[in-house]
C-alpha cells in the first residue's frame, strides 16, 4: 500500500471581474458629480464676474439726463432763445404688457397705421425703442392716461425761439437732439450744449424702473448763456421793411445793409 500525495487547499481568490465592475460603478457614479463640480467652479469662480455683470444689466438701466442748452440774448438783454420741456416716449418691448393698446393710442394721436406702431412696440432683441421725441401741447395731454409697464417717459428740453423767425439766419436752429444746425447755434454749439448726465435706474419685480440714490449718477452740466451784438427791435424793423420792399418790387430776394450799426 502506497501513500497517496497530500494536496493542500490554496487560498480562494476574488474574481477580477468583480473588481472591474466596482470600478465601472464608481466611474459612472463619480463622473456626473465631477462634471457638476467643474461647472460650478467655472460659473462661481472663473466666469463669476461675467455672470454678475449680466445679472446687473437685467435689473439696472442707464438713463441719460439731457443738459439744458444755454440761453441767447440780444445786446439789450432781450431773450432770443430759451428752453421748454417736452416728454419723449419710448418702449421696452421685452416687458410691454399691451402692445396693441399702446400702438392704437399712438396711431390715434400721431397718425400712421396701427400695424406699423405694433411692429415698433414689439421690436425684437432690444430693450429700448423711441416712439416719439419731445411731445408737448395737446398730444401730450392725450397721452397722460396711457399706462403700461413697458412704456418709458423721458423729460427732454425743447428749444424755443422767442421771436419766431426774426433773426433766424443769424440765430440759426437746432435738431431733435438740441444740437446746433446753423447760425450762432451751430458756431457756438460746444459752449451752448453743456454735457449730459445720467442716472442708474433699477427694475422692480413688475419691471418698472425706479431711481436708487445708492447707484451711480451724474447731474448734467447746463450750457453757457450768450449775449449777441444784434438789437432784436432793429432786426424786426429791418426784416419787415425788407419784406415789404421785396413784395412791392416783385424781387426774388433783397438785402439790407447797416451803414452805421
């Protein structure tokens, strides 16, 4: 009888397949968390300033405060050109509540097809569209009861010439933005214009704009007044006599020369 060889049992090994499964589960579980964490780092640290600026722009807006144009006087202190106040109307298409109602009202007051006003009121990809600049008199009275969160009213100066067309070629005129176009108004435009200011407005939960004293603002610097060398009384007499002479002679135009001004 021979002795059979003895066999000792070897330690049981963990299957390699189970380890791989655990690794796959760990990767699948952790990968989304790492992606989210990376995105949070990008938003809150890397791009934080850009998103903060974007958020600020959504609830803050800058409103320009127009300066008053300098007054014009003749040599005797008679007022030639002054300023009154008009109201300019604009709209924020993003928050306008009743575009058809706004369009119908402006169509009734200023004319034009309601459909064209609707297209302006609902202009896409913008937060500010002018509807009518420097409204005064009866039209302004007709618009006083028009209310809409998207409607913007801005007070703006209007140039007023006290003697109508007398001395118009000398005094000149201004455009819709109160900038000189001709005559003294153009030549001394820089001195007369001054510089505009601004105020930062905040939007409330309903989209209405309100001023905030804690936000940056700069008051406008009004233009300088000028005293001209002309005498408006003499100018009125000369222009009237010149008009009569042209009508009497049937001339195309005429010229007056001051021998001893």
